[in-house]
């Protein structure tokens, strides 16, 4: 597959980088070049900032009805290009074809859902105690949005930012990850095709030290939002400190799973396998530490191993794979290093844990289960971001909760038990932005975000709009 050459989308037009630079896009499933993208520099970042500033002046003054109509046009055009968008995700990420549906459906769904959600009234009349004034609180768009995206769900991440920004009346600069920029550039072509007003959406990718730093350090953006690692988030906060900006960040995770003896162990094994091995474990909400009560460990280990053995690794559509590769060789080496170190420290390898044979193309790594892991091991302290499942035993509820909370991260936690009082008790004690009990669900209308080092603000839902809107009080004397 050759996608050819894709250009930047700035000021309503497709453009070459001003320096003429290009960057190859390599498929992690084949290690082959599948296309090129224009590789932006500092001048392109400055052009995008100027474009977004002008675009905001226009877009913010358009009615809700008109903004919604443009969002529906973009939604419909993206739907017409479903195959192009999904192929781009498949090749830039190495995802199985079936797995690309989530990316595509999210970007289309976000445009649809936020166009409707923004029509709900957010204005409030406040009573005046002395009856001398009338007070109204209205919502207005915050301004230019700078959005920095992670590589693991290229279009899903675009949807999380694009939907609320456009609905709120903000212009946006999207900087996709250099590891997976292809699908965002294809979306830029679709924006140009529908004739989206100039400057409302700008899409470019380039080096962090020139492009990302130029955008985040500018005084033009009023909201800086990102999806990525906690380390990148801290750097972005430092770069953005040239002016007072609002921050919204979904960062790293170290998700615990607590499985009690009275749980539906088959259902728990299904869920943990789906989350752990989906997208080759490259998911911020993937289980990272699986705490299993000693009375349930034998049966759960058996059920979980059965599910791991059914995972089919591969690329594309040929053998209907259920798990693709890691993003690159460095990621695979890091994941394998965590496994090897855990085994040296006393963990037992249940399955997987082997590097592919020399000469095999693609950055694949097998579903891997480690038992007898201790919370002190690095594989239990760091975000793995790979298809490796550390199993940790526990004997009592409070020790499990204490160890689950013993992390700098706080994105999501999972709990499996049939005891209703235990569900409520532990859910309230877990220090995470989301707690899933006896199952999991993620959707554009459900708030998503963490605490501690896992982020600020929310993606998805009505609450995400709070990051893109400012509240203004208007008081009029009677």
C-alpha cells in the first residue's frame, strides 16, 4: 500500500512544509514505508498559529446552528471516506482491520454528538438576594486550542479534541504524533474537500523542539490539551508557561485490577484479556497490575491463560489477526526488558515473553503473562504499554486497595466482586478518575480522565466542553 505524499492543512488549504521537508511513514506490521507526510518546521507552526487566530475570530461568531451544520458536513464527508481513514490507521499503526473501526467511529461520532450536545443550554440566571440587579452567566468559547495527540489511537484522539472544540466555537491546531500522522493528514484533505472555513482546523506534524514548542510557548493558544505520557505533559506545561493558559491533559496510567473470590472469574478473564491484549496493550486504560485474591488465583490464572493463547497476532486482513504489533523496535525492546527483569527478580513466566525469530518483519510481541509478581518490580511500577500482564496475589481487601493506590498515576481502576457493599466501599477508596466494576465501558458521552500524574480535565462527555468554554457573568442593575 502506498499513500503517496500528504500535505499540511493550514488556513483552509493543503500546503507543503515551508522548508520542503518530508517524513516517511513506516508500517509497524511490515516495517515498510507506506507514504510520506509534509514535515513541518517553526515557520509552519507560526503560520498555523496565525491561521487559527484568524479562524477563531470568524468561527466564534457563527451561530450554534451554523457551526453544527459545518460539523455535520465534515461528519458526512468523513463517513464517505471511511475506507481511506481506516486504511490509514491500519498501516500507520499496524492494527488489524477490525480494530480500526473504533478510531473511525469515534471521530465521526464525536462530530455528531458534540454538535447536538452544544445545543443544550449552558446559560444560567442567578437570583439577586436584594432584588436590585439581574445576573446572567453565559458560556463563550475560550479561544484558540492547541491539541497534541498520542499515536496509539490516531483518529480517536482527534475526535476527542475536534468535537468539543468545533462545537464550543474554538479554532484548533492539531499536532498528531510523528509515529502515526497519516490518518490526521487524510482528515485534513477531507476538511479541504468540504471547504471548512479557513483557519478553523489546522493540521501539521513536525519535531517537538520546533513545532510543538513553538505552538505551546506562543501566547495565542488559550487552551493547551494533549493525550500522551506524563513526562510529555510536564514538559508541555513548562513550555506553555509563557502565558496563562488552561490545561486539559489525559496522561499515563498504571491501572490496577482487583479480583475477589466471589467474582465471575470467566467474565473477569474476558475483560482483562480484551483490555490487555487489545491494540497490543498500547492503551492508557489497559490493566497494568492484576491483583488476584489467593483463593481465586488458580482458577483465574487458568482462565486467563486460555484467553491469551487464543490471541492471533498479525497484520492486516489476511489471517484475521486479533492483535497487531507494537509501534516500533524501541517499544518492543523496552517491553521485553521489563519482562526479562521481572523474571530475573523472581516472577514466573506463564506464557509468551519471547522475542520473535530473527528476520521476522513487524514489531510483534506475544501475549505474555507473569505470575508471582511483586509490587516492587519495575513491571508493576511503570506503565507497560505492551501485551504483558503481571499477576499479583493478595490476601485481604485493605492490602489490595493500599497497593492499588500506591502509584503516582490515577487514571482508571477495575474491580470484580459480587459483594454490593464491597463494590461501593472499594470504589470510593480507590484514588482514580474512573472505577469500573464487573465490566467496563468507554464512550463519547461518558467522562474520561484521571487524577494525580494521570492528568487534568476530561475528554468526552458534556464535561469536556467545560475546558473549551469560559463562564462570563453579566450583571445589569434593575
